[in-house]
C-alpha cells in the first residue's frame, strides 16, 4: 500500500493497480538535486496564501507556515510549508475532485508547494523524507512538469527501503517517459521490473513499453497510478 500522505486523490488508484499485481508496495524517493532557495523569492512564488485562496483554516495555516520559515528556515519549517501549501491546493475551494481540475488559486498553491520543496531541499542538504518527496512529485504532476516530477520520484526511489521501492521506481519510469527522458525511464523501468512478481512481470513490462512509446500514455498512467 501507499504511504499515508497528507492529501490527495490518486492514492486509491495506486493501491488498486498494485493490489491487482499482488504486490505490497510503498512509495519512496530521492535522486537528483534540484534548486535551492531562500526565504524571499521562494515564499513569494505561487502566492502568499492570503484570503480567497482556500478555506480560512488553510489560509491561516499557510500564513503561519510562511511566518515560521521567515523566522527560522529550518528543514522542519520548510517541510511544514510544503505540506500546508499542498493541502491548501487540494481544498474544496481550490480543487474539483470530480473533474480533477484546480482553480487558479489552487495552481498558485501548487507553485508555492514546489517552491517550498526547493527551499526544503536546500535546508535539508538534499536529504528529503519519503513523504515530502512524494508530495513534491504529485505537485509537479498536477502542474504538468514531468521532468521535475521525475526528479522528485527519483528522490523517493532512493529514500525508500528496498522492500518499498517498486512503486517509486515505477512512477519514476512513467514520469521520465512523460518527460521524453527515455534513457532515464528505461533504467527506472528495469529497476521496477526486477522488483515485480514474476507472474505479473509481462503485464508490467507491456504497460511500461506503451508508456515509453507515448508520452501522452505515460502522463495518463501517472494520473492513474502515481
């Protein structure tokens, strides 16, 4: 099963595919280092969490998290900002769970989420926790930033225990194919297949080959499984 993250719609779908594959998985990640940040520019990217961007509770949490990072830009405070931004993006006023569409304010919070992620990476010396890397990967996915998503999934794959690497490796392969990064996708696909139960390997291989051949298919699979 997937790690219990603080939000979002795709957890159930991931559980379904891997249940069907008779596998018990968990999400993980780590990999390539991406940007750094400081309190000013990163915090301002994607809005400041003011009124009109979500529920009053979410707005208050975002404001408090920004204030905490301004005062003490520690890994914990950056991680909290990452989390509350993502939660605000998925609030009922910012995200339609039926259509899967974010409002402009929801997208602004997603941009704030990935900015907080980069601040968190810098503060943590590129050693993110599994949960935080997953949040970042899904925020990038929601923004359609496939290459950045693959970097986040790579962090997850590296952070995950050996017994839990299948799903992050699989999502790393899909996001790499979605970004047209074929070589990276092939390496991740090989790692995922090596961890797949023998009885399900052909099915998994076929799915990955389809994703490799079509970035659009890879993007659709990401929305379903990751």
